[in-house]
């Protein structure tokens, strides 16, 4: 059986999965500010309505657990964090498993590129969900992060 924790810690995505997508965006804000907003899980619902009921078990550190969602709640674990650079986490939802990567790249002192990648596996996932749907989800999350961080 595949150890999602180890895969995420090694900064890899789940191999040979039916669902894999990545999307990137440039944000007109410093990497420190973008990082602060992106990693402030309890305040996600303020800028992204899909992330309702977001909670974290403690500080934003490796091993902390967080969740979000309504009826179908995502349960996730932070696996690797490199401040202002990288976040890796993994989790499950209704028997499906996923690994997610956020990569923060300073373009200038006031511009940051954020790349969001996710891989998912599970019974019939390729039939029930698509790479296009996942990419739309990633794009929406990044656009909302951009709107929130460029507001201040």
C-alpha cells in the first residue's frame, strides 16, 4: 500500500493516477504576504466560499491536521513545509486519496508565482471526476488567493 505521507514528504505526487492537474498564477504581492494568506487556514472561508468550516489542529507546521468543507469534508495532513517556498499535504475524502503541492516562487520583491498541483486516486475516480475539473478547481483557488492578496 502506498504511504501518502512519505510521498508528500518527498515532494512527489501519487504516481500513475487518473487525476493529476497543475495550474500557476502570478500575484502582485510579496511572497511573504501570499504565504501568510495561503497558510492562514482558519481564515480561508473569508476569501473562498468553497473552503467553509476550515479548521486546523494547531499551528501551520508539519504533522498538523486540517479540514474544510460541508457535508463532504476534506481531512488533510501537512507533510512538508518550507517557509515562503513549499507546502505539501495529503488526505482523503470518501475513500479517495490525494497529495497536493503549493510552490511559491518570488518573481520580484512584489510579485509571486504560485503553482498548485494535485494528484488523486480512488475507485472510479477517473469516471467520476476529470483532470479538467480538477484544473478548474485549482485555477479558482489561485484566482481567489490572488484577489485576496492583491486587495491589501
